[in-house]
C-alpha cells in the first residue's frame, strides 16, 4: 500500500476522496490485469511469435529447425485489400445530419474530419490497427486533443512598470528574468542592484526601465490519433463492447520517464514520488522486443538519473459516482505504479477516447478472434510436417554411413580412417582396413507422403480464411477455367474479406471519425483544410451537434476494376435517361458529377476536382427572359440601329458640304494667286495698261478693285442642327 502518496481532495462539494478514487481504480486494474494476464495474453503472445516466424523452443540440434510462416502469409495477404477499401478515396467517412438544415454542417465536418485523418497519417494508423487486430484479436486507437505548448525565447527592453504589468497579463508569456535599469547623469541605462531597487521611492519608479526575458508559448491544439499496443490496453472483463453499457473501465498503461511527466504538466513532487517501474513484464511486449533483436532480459531497461527514471502511469477512464447522487459519471484518473499505488490527478470527462476493431467478433464479448487464432493449429502442424519433410530429404541427399568395426562397445576399432570419412571434399580418398568396411545406410523416407498433407492444409486455410490464390490473382491454373467460374471463386473468396472490412468500418473506423468530430466540435478551433484543390477556412463551432458518421467507401463493389466497370455502366444509363424526353428530369448535373467523381477515384486519382468541376460551385445562370421582354428588347435594338443610321447619314452629308466649301476656298485662292501673278509681271511695264474682260484699259489698281482676298464662302453645313461640328 502506498497511502503516503494519497492526498484528500480540496473540493468541498465532492463526497469521494482521492483515496477512495484510487481504491476503486486499483480494484478495476487488478481485475483487468488478472484477466489479460491469463489465456488471452498467452494466445496473443503465441500469435506474435508465429507472425514473426520465431522458433518454438523444441528444436533439436542436427535436425530441421524450419518454421512455417502461415500466420504471416495469411495476415499480409488480406491486409492490403482491407486497407484499399478505406484509403482509395479522399473521403473515408461522410457525415449526415438529421435534417436538411444540417447539410452545410455535414459537408464541413466531412471535409474537416477527413483532413485531420490525413494529417495524422491515417493510412499508417489503420495499417497498425488492422494488423494488431488480425494478429492479437483487437486493434486499438486513441483519439485525443493535444495542446501543444512549445515555446521560444523573447526579450523586451526598455519597458516601464506599467508595460511590465501588462505583460504579466499575457497568459502566453512566462517570465524568466526581469532586470531593472535607471538612467545615469550622462543618459545611459545602468543596472540597479536588488537592494537599491527596494529602497527607491514610488515617484522614482517612473524613471525605471526593465529588460524582460521569457518564453513565448503559442497554443496550437490539434487532434491526435495514437495506436495503442493491445497489451497496454485494459478493459473490465465483463464488458460486451467498447461502447456498451457494460464497459465501465478502460485504461491505457504508459511507461514513461519522470521528466516527461513533469513536462506534460504533472506536479514535480507527485511525479517524483511515483514508484520506479520494473522492466517490461508483459510477455507480449517481450515478444515484440525479442523480435527487435534486443539482447538480454531487461529489454533496454537501465539505471538512469532521477529525471529519466522510468515509471508506469495508467490513464484510466471510468464510470464512477463521485458526488453521491447515485449517477455515475465519466472521469479521467491518472495513477502511477505497477499496481496503481500513487494517485496523480482526476478530471471529469464526457467519455473515453478509444476505438477498437476485431476481425471475428464473438457475441457478447469485447475480445473477438484474430485471423492468427484461426490458423494457429495449421501453422503448428505445418511446422512439424515441414521439419519432417526436410529431415527426410536430408537423409536422402546425405545418407548415413555404416562402418565395419572390430570389437564392440568402448573397445571397438573402426576399420576405416574416420578423419578421412568425415572429410567430404570431392576427390579425396578413404582408407579401408578391411574389405567392404564402408557402405551407405539405406533408410526409407516418407517425404512423398507429406506433400498431400501439406496440400490438404492449404485447402483448410482457404476454407477458414477465405483467402484463395484466385482472389490474390496469382493462380496460374485459373487460366484454364471459365471466366464465370473464376469470377464466382473470386467473389466467394472476397466475401470473407468484405465481411471483415464491414465489421472494421461499422465499429472502429466509424468510432475514430466520431471521436475526431467530437474533439473538433468541443474545442471549436478555426482551421484551414485542403478541399477541392484549395485551402478553405472551417469553424467547427458553427457545426450542428447531431451529425452521424458513415463509412461506405469501397464496400460491396468488388475489386477496383469491377467498380470502374460498374460506374461506366451507370454513367451510360444516366446519359440515356438524360437524353430521353420522358426521363430527362430523372438525372441532374449533381447526379452525373457524383458518378464521374466516383469513377475518377476508382481509377486511382486523387483530388477529382482537378478533372471535373462540381456544378454546385459554378455561378448561377441569369434568369431567362419572357417572350414579351425579348420582343421589347428587340424593338429597342431596332430603334437604336435606326438612330445610328440617321446619325451616320448626317455625318456623311456634313463631310460632303465641308468638301464643297474647301473646294470653293481653293478656287478662290487660285484666282487671287493669278491676279497677284499678273500684277507681278506688270511691275516692270509703264504705264500699266491692263485690259479687262470688256476690253477697257486701266491700271493694276483699277483691276484689283472689287476683289476681296479675304472673302470666303458662307454656304450652310448640314448637320448643324444635330450639334455636329
């Protein structure tokens, strides 16, 4: 008992003390450990050893030590098909609401949750989860909200008292050093000693400046998906399911260091008082480490400094009535030590964060059967048969030799040179000291009889697991079978895998997405997600609270090529319906887009929006005009055209009038030029005797009378009434 680690709670409203909580949790841990430490642990260890192909421990020196890899082969053959069902599409999960008002919330939740799943390397999470289930009966994933508290150093200089006080209100800044300064007579800052600082009068503080050094922390919460090794997970033994009403206690046992506990926010005094954890005691963990080629029996456990001292912390989620009202509530209780000796903390929660899958569920039980359980006996028998078969072959290819000896027992003398006999170098000789001193010992073997037995076990494997060569596409004999027969065999073989996929989808995978949705909804942190080829802003606080998840990607559609063929057939049907007069209203653009989207994804391409555009994202078409509106618009266009023609006609007339005026001006300028030229010729003639048109003589001045050189035509220009200049 570690009662010295127990402290009474300071909450006056609670009726259950920390010691009482610890007692309840300790009983549940003991109950779960007693259960998992018996046949369940032994079975999971056996399956792990078989999957790794480790030796059984009954090997005999000089005999075959081969080990059958049936468990590994069966698990790894079915695993790719199971993963393909879930990761072949960008949307592993889709959310739906209770009404049409939840449509936008469901779409946003679908986009955000799938984004979180991808950001957490969801394929790797599912791979580990499924492999754990196929080998160790159950695969466990924990979904939690991680408040990242990483920080960086910041330094502020020349801060006043008021500015320092404001900085103290910043919850994201942790003070490390505060150094006061004061201005000297020459205007320089001088550091103030601590004793002098305490003697300064209040009015002098206005002149004090501070240099503040601290750690700036930025809250960056996010959803985290964590695979939990089956041996680290606890559940009460009478639980019928992870979300069943009988599941009152679930826990994750974590081996960590004192330093990591303190860094996570645990009180240093509490963390340091947790008993030191012993080396890994679970046989399953030991099996994992043995297969990781660890040497020794401590599996990496060494003496460390106190800060790196290894401790065992159990993170418990349990239903418990802490206030005495008769109703149990979910609590998260942390305890330390191998047997829950030390109380760490307790907080109310709204449920547990675990999701689980099992390939072969057992009704009314949490733990089901693994694929490795189904083939374990065949794996053992095959190992034995393989060893006997190989030993028989060894005896045939390298038979024993009979050596003639004189005498018996210890006094027997071989009639050959034994050193030469064991030397198998080609071309060497063996000395015989008597005729026929050597002969090959002929021993009958039953190697040929073992081949049918091994083939029989292959048929048994196919019947138990549903995994066939045809289903894997590797049977050379299937080429001689009819296409229909091969398809029937493949479909029958796929039914077992499809059933396991459906069980995984409706249980663990659906639970994972519901937990992601709950964490995002609870914390309501705005986030940027990648969708439709671009980054968009999503605010979970705007979502509806009653959305439900559904996993349907890839289920029930056979292989990818079969799905492609089915989608192509569906597209042809949609096209025919859309082009037929009586059925055109049965198919919309949205229907065709969904078919095309599924086809692109089935072909193996990511981001279907790169190839096709969602009609919902296109801008709305303008409303169609009525016949009357179209007639009015056409009449307006005609009137506008008439006015334009009239304007162009007047413009043409204006240009013609201007041309006439210009021609008249030119004629007038020519007449003036002629007169001036005639006058220039007469400058040298005296007297100027000029005869006019009537034959009357006169002077040049007389000729110029009546000629106005500045005169211009005054003909009116058409179009002036239109304002055309």
